[in-house]
């Protein structure tokens, strides 16, 4: 029997047992006995049969505090704080005295629902009734403050407790762990040991969540040793947290050893933890093997399992696995699960632009959507360049009065930037201002990008100046903006200001500054930045940094240096680096090297049309028509078609898109009529010189459009 089926069967058996007992008690006439009735009531609430429990509660002739506590606890455990709170008020109105169990239950519900003000009200009741010194009530109070994010208040409660137990210590440690306060957590662990309090899984699990860096690997091994020493090796909570900690500290081998060390005590969370560890380390094949193995053993994957495994299927090589998982989700009846649907949308949009329609169909088929659903579709469409769909869905959000957050604003502003729709971008900016999101670093970054791509670097700078500057996100965007506007010196000044203000830099910062060097031809400075990344800033150079320097060499005509840099790279060049080198070959006119690079590119990305077009153009410029014909035949044989370039015009808040010989626009007849009239005027020009200039300009436009990339 599967574990999930066993649990359901166990619950059904428990309910059947309590129902039989209830019937027997009624027959014997002992249901009026409060003790007996409370026991049955307690069992009904544990089985989550609150309707039956409430009916029985109403029939108990002599209810006591235990009766009320059972009902309050039942509603809290079912997530119904409102009903539990009403029962508490009714209990006090009827003159029943509350006790530590009443406070424990209601504070648990308050903590779960993050109702801090209700918690303060309960705190006053605890003090008023003299239970502040009771270890059970005080621990529940401490836990409530910690889970509501008030760790300072939790610590005050802890300090005034005359008696503490493991629950008290664990609750405070968990509170500090939640806010990432590693120092206080381990200090409390030391004091806990000195006071002789019992360390259990609730002590170690929160501490392990703090260990998420390779520098903390040694500390992870020490905690693991302490877990073994205290006999908790087979405790699922500590066991599962140890798997995750080792994974996040970079040791997938240790994570697997811990996973294998307790084969008899593994639960679904154990399998999910190991699955997440494999995926975090890009071991997709092992993750899929584990996914199949857990089902073979008898574990039914849950929503977390599906969202994890689906989220990993975004590369072309795994697209069939992603579709198979989609089919499995439908078969298991989870297609309308919001988290699973969201992961499917994200998977299709991260795969490539060919799956945009699949993602949109999945989104439209959802009966209920949350903010993650909307943000996933908007962000994914924006990243895939489907800006018109972004505007459509954003308009739907506005018309349905849905809450728009910083993710949605960022996505739609990026689409405004891609299409250079300044008017629409300004309106979105105004909406972000009225919604209070203009100072959010992600929205501010998107505003900077939008204004700079629309050609208004001054407004981009203004957006930068009015936002907090404690993170690299907005700094990177403004540096990119100045680099693209040919103002590399300003970008360099910003980099030095960023360094002076001790703002933490990231790998994108160096892509921005290397791009700035490339656009203004600062070869030596660019080389120095690349060399100093790891030694001065502890940021290892990535593929994109080498691509920037190759672009810099190409623009400066230093093709041999570009080739030498690729050979010296610590990893094999990917398509991005090779495309950059091919562009450098085009600038320098080196057809022989371009042919070699294009050959490698066509092996990596045989369906990418840009490589064929660039190579064909280079052969055409050298009048090597046989090679031009060969490239075009190769495209035809492989079914590769040139993607036409598009133009956008923003008119009265509406974006109109066109490509060459396009007849899809509803006003195409009028457009072509005006275009014909313009062509007649051009033909009628008497000045041969003017005609020659115009023809030259049109040739330049054709070359630009032909590149299509």
C-alpha cells in the first residue's frame, strides 16, 4: 500500500472507530458524562469532523474548559482562526476560565495567520489571568511573537520566563533563524547546552536552514555530528534539513550519503529534499531517476515534487520530458493546481519562443489564478519578446482590478523598452508612482532601461537618482544605459562611485562596465577589468564577460587578440561567444576565420538563422557567389528561414507592428497608397545627387533589415 493511501486508510479507520464508540456511548446512556463526551469530542476534532464535533459540543449538558479547548484546538488545526476566536469569546462570556491549553491553541492560530494585534490581545489576557509564568502559555506566546516577525518581543518574553523547556529555546532559535540571525542562533544553542536543556529535531532543523554557503560546510558537518550524537539520525525533520544544508553548502555527495543512511525512515519530504538537491546541482538525469524510484517504492508525488521537477525541464533537450510531465499532471488530476500550473507556464516560457502559445493556452485554461500566475506569464512573455501579448494581459489585469506588484510593473516596462513605446512607458511610470512602486529597485531598474532605450537618458538618470542606491540592480541598469548611448566615460564614473560607496557588485556590473569599454574603445581598461574581477572583487569571470572583451577586441580591429582570448578561456566557448567572434570577423573582414567560426556555430545551433545570414552577407560583399549559393542551399535543406525584422509605431497609445511586404494591418490599403505616393515623389526628384543619397540610404536600410538580428 502506498504511504499516502495508508494515511487515508488510517484516518478513515480512526473516524470509523470513534463513530462506533459514539454509538455505543449513546446506547449505554453515558453520553451525558462530561469526561466521556470530551474524549469523543476530542477524537472528532482530530479527525477534522468539525460539523459532527460542533453538534456533539452543543449536546453536552455540562460543558467544561476541556470541552471548549477541544473545539478551539480543532478549528485552529483546520486553519479556521475566525471560528476559534469566536469560540474563545463565547467561552469567556459563559464564564469559563481559560487555561494554558486555551492560550496554546489560540496563539498557535494567531501565529499561523500572522495576526500580531490579536496576539497582543491574548498576551494581555495571559498577564491578566496570571499565566505569564506558565511554561506552556509563555512558550506559545514566545512562538507567536517569533512567527509574527517580532523576534525582539519574543526574546523579552523568553528572558522573563521563570522556567524554560526545549520548546521555549527552539521557538526562539527558530525566530532568529527566520530573520537570518546566525550569531544569536548559535549563541542560544550554546546557552541551551549549558543550561542542560534537551536538544531535539526542533533545535537543529532551524539552525541547518542558515547553512547555505560553501564557507559554512565545516559548520554543517559539526551540526550533523551533534545530530548523530543526540540520537536523531533517524528523525525525519533533522534528517531532511541536513540533506538540504549539505546541498546548499555545495556537497551533493554528502547530501546523498545522508539520504541513503536512513532507508527505513524516509518520508515524502526526504525524497523531495534529495530531488531538489539534484536539481540545484544540475543533475537532471539523477533527479528523474529519483522521481521514478520514489513512485516505484510507493510514494505519491505531491505538488512540491511536481513543481520542482517541471521547473527543471526548460532546455530544448528536456522539452519531451516536460510535455510528459504535463500529461502526467493531467492524469493525476492536478492540472488545476495553481502551483503546478504556474510551473508549467514558466517551463514553456523558459524553453524557447516556440512554446509561447502552449504557455498562453495553459494560462487561459486555469480556472483560478494567483499573482504568481500573472507574473509568470507577463515576465515570460516579456523575456521572449512577445510584447504585444504582455500589453494585452496587463490590460486584462487592469480591467479586472487585480493587484499589480513590482514583478508585473517590471515586465510591462521591459516590453515598453523593447518596443520603444515611450508614451505607454510614461503612463506605466505614472501608474507605478500612484501605486507606490516607483522606488522599488526592480521597477526603478526597468524604468531606467525603458527611458534609455527610448533615447531619453536624462529621464533614465532621474529615475536612478530618486531610488535607493544600496543594491547593484539600479547601478547596473544606468551603466548599461550610458554605455548604449555611447557615454562610456559616464558609466566608468558611475562604476568608481559605486566602488567608493561600497555597493556590493555582481557579475552583471562587470558586463555593464565591459560593454561601456567596448562602445568607446577602451581596450586596456577592459582587459584590466576582466583581470581584476576575481582578484579584487571575488567575482569569477563568466562566459558573458569574455564575450564582452571579444567584442571590444573586434571593434578595435584586434582579431588575433580575440582569438587568443577564446583559446585561453577556462571553459569551452558557447554560442554567445562564437557569435561575438563572428561579428568581430565581419567588422575586420576576415572571411577565413568567419568560415571556421560559422562551421562550429552551425554544429551547436543548426536552426539559428543569424549565422547563415551573416556568413552569406560576408561572402556577398566579397562577390563569392558560389559560397553565397551554398549557404542559401544549406538553409533551404535544413528548413531554416530568415526571421524578418519588425518595425513598431506608437500612435494614440496603440502599437502598430510591420514587417517587409506586410499586408496584415487593417489599414494596409491606405498605408500602401501613401507609400506609393511617396515613391512617386522620390522618382520625381530632379537632383541626381539627391536621388543617389536616397538610394544609398535605402541600401543601408536593406542591409540592416537583411541581418534580421
